[in-house]
C-alpha cells in the first residue's frame, strides 16, 4: 500500500514567491495533519483536517499560510509570500478508521532564499 | 496545556550497550495517548508505539521496550543491545483524543548515536 505522498520533496524558492506543498493521504484515512519541523522549534502542528474540514488551524503562523483539503485524497499548504524564516521541513500525516497512529509522509524540504 | 519534555538532547553509546530515552509529559486529561516516533538520518518519521492512558502495562517488541508510569507521568523507551541502525532522533509525543482526531504534541527529540 502506498503511504502518505508529498510533493515536491525539495523546493528552493526566492523570498516573495508563492509556494504550494501537496499531500495525498493514505486511502481511507479521514484525518490529515500538516506539521513543520525546524531546528529551533522542533515539530509543530500547523493545521489538521477531519473529513476534509479544518478543525484546528491555531498553529498556522500567520496569514501568509493557508491550507485546503478539497477532497479526501488531496491537500495543499500554501505560503504566499514566502520568507526565509519559512525554511523548514514540512510533513503531512494522516490517520483514520480504527487506527489512531499518524503515518507521516517523507516531508518537503523548503528553502527560501 | 499539553507538554512533552525530553530532557536529554543527545546521547552517544557504543554498540551493544543498553540505552534509555526519557519522556515526561503533562496533561489535564484523563484520556490521552502517548507515542514514540523514530526519525533516521533519511528524515522520515517512523511510528514505533502508541499507548493509551488506561494501559500501564509495559511493552516489549524485540530489542525495544517501553515503561509507562502514570504516577510519574513518564513514558520511557529502552533499546537493549543497541545497534548502529538505531542511530536516529527519537520523539515522544502526546495527544488528547478529540472527536476522533488526535492532535499530537511532540517533545524536542533526542538524538541517539550508536557507534560501532
């Protein structure tokens, strides 16, 4: 079975550009999570969805960040405009059914110059 | 508020040594879940174990064992006879069950280096 799929795996962009990160959760999972990992702050939850509905976005750092989940098999995290301090690894995770374990994607390493 | 503390930031051992990774948590809820994840140098996060707050039995899985003690709010992880492949960053995490979804709060992680 395919795990959580994220794209791109690496993204390098210039400050001010729009960045879109993509995630495909495991089929059948109904909860999706976006995390950010940095050396300074560790792993932080940005937002999570349950049945495609955003439940808690209190971790989204500011209005430059937005996330959508238009259907059960796809989610995006957008940063616009991007800034150097957004450089981090962004993970998507999903869970659902009788399983409470969150399964993580491989992450997207974002570098904003 | 939920909080997870991994006091050790980095440990280095020699192969075949036993090593224990400490995890202390804070929560006001009576129903919660504790997790350990492994992040090898390749970067992915690998689920290791999930334990609910009502199950204090220790668990063993091969060379891995976990000791959950509610009295001290700890969920420690021991690797017996460590191997080089165990080198990774290990994260302890806590979640409170909220309507079918679980919001994870992670500790800062502990980097384990196992030298040959």
